[in-house]
């Protein structure tokens, strides 16, 4: 696939090894744009709009929840799918991610193949998209249900 035709994925994580691992998982099918902080990511977004964002939660200065909320409130970026990739496993963290309007939540440690399949499900048009279609539909139904109930007390 020619570089100019590749869909672009932004990886926002303060851990260098995670950014590199995600890039290796997506190469050569996607162009990966990397940012180490939420503030850096917001600046890059203004210049280089990605097709999908993979976002850590625990970062200095601006955490992933804040980044996601900022993106989803901006008319220019609100339709970009955001996949949270985080070590935070608690239900309260998932609820907060839903309130920030993320599209998917994956916990660390993770299998690199899973990241590729999830990105393909959102952006791809090949066999991986077909393989994950049913799971994405099920996740979507679950996420929709949780979003409807997000105003419930914790």
C-alpha cells in the first residue's frame, strides 16, 4: 500500500515501548502518528487529522479521559474513533471512558494482533473486518446499553 493512501492511526501513550509496539502491530498497513502526551496529541491533531486514535489513560498533564472528551467535543474531530488502551481495569474507569465518549476499551497487557484486528474493524476493508464484524456488533450493543445507563449513580 502506498504511503499516501494509508489510513492514519494516532497512538497517544507516555510509554515509548507501547507506542513502538502498537506501531509494529499496524505496520505496514497503516501510517502511525505518535504522541507522548495528551497536550502534544491535541497540537498534532490540529495539523494532521488521523482516521483513528489509540489512547492511554494515565498520562501526565492531560489524562486520556480529558483528551478523549476534548476530541469528541470538537466538531472537526468528534467522528474519529477512539480506542482506549490502558492498564486501568476497574468498572469506574470504564464508566469514565464511556462518559468521555470513547468507542472501545482495551486493557493492558494486550496482544498486538488484537490491536491490528480492532483497527481493521474500524478502518479496514479486508478479511480482518469481516472476522471481527460480529464481535464489533456485540460490543456496540453493550456499549450502547452502558451509555444509556451512564447517568446511573456509581
